[in-house]
């Protein structure tokens, strides 16, 4: 099983989404988001090619967390690197 590593951008973008959910909706919504992310990362760790290749950047894979949020990750030789989280409705660098 490969080690999961979060990039600085992944930490920042995850925090931004969780903070937005807390302020706009509730802490419970942010907790549900966190639980979905944890579950998804566990699945990725067990099945590294779980999510499809991200066509604009084929070295990355994109997973939908929910209809508004996605996660990008990269598979390396010994690790799986979480690259970023983003809102599907907005403009993002990927």
C-alpha cells in the first residue's frame, strides 16, 4: 500500500472548502465533507487507479467528492500525492 502525501496546495484548498462550508452552511456540512474525503482517500490508497485520468493533465487523476467538489491526485512510484481540491463551478488552475 502506497503512502498518501498531501501537497501544500491540497491542505490549503481543503481548508478553504471546509471553511466555506462551515460559514455558509454548518459545521455538520464541513464534517460530512471531511468524512467523504477521508473515505475517498482510503479507497484511492487501496485502488490507486480508482479515479479516471484527468484529460487536461494526463499525469493526474480526478475524483468527484460531490457534485460541487473534486480532488486531483498523482500516482508516483512509492506514493500517492494529493495535489488539490477544487470547486467544480469555479475557475481553477487545473
